C-alpha cells in the first residue's frame, strides 16, 4: 500500500437508522466506498477557508481603523465647538 492510499480518510455516505428508537445501526463497508477524501484535499480545503477568514478579518480591521479615525475627528470637532461655545458664554 503506497503513502497516498494510506492517507485516504473515508467518510460515510449514509447511516442506517433503526426506525423504532432512532438509534444508530452498524455501518457497512459499502457505506464508505463512494466518498473518499485524502488528507491533502482536506488540508487544502482548510487552507482555503483560513485564507478566506483572514481576508475577511483584514477587511474588518480596515473598517475599524476608518471608524476610529472618523470618531477621533468628530470628537476633536466637538471639543473645539465646546471650547468656542464656552468662550462665547463668558
């Protein structure tokens, strides 16, 4: 058996249910034959999902930075207007 064959992980295509109490019944070999995934394919899928999540996180970080900049700007403008208002009251 070569390395590629050894690295294959199999996932069931179906699970037989006992209709009387909904408990799991034994799985047979043919339940595992159709849907074989290699570790390399699983790893590739995980890497793609991770890259997608990192991209979303980067976009959110950019939005957070822009919102903080706008908040700081508005806060400074408000502080300036309050100073002017207090100065005019005197």
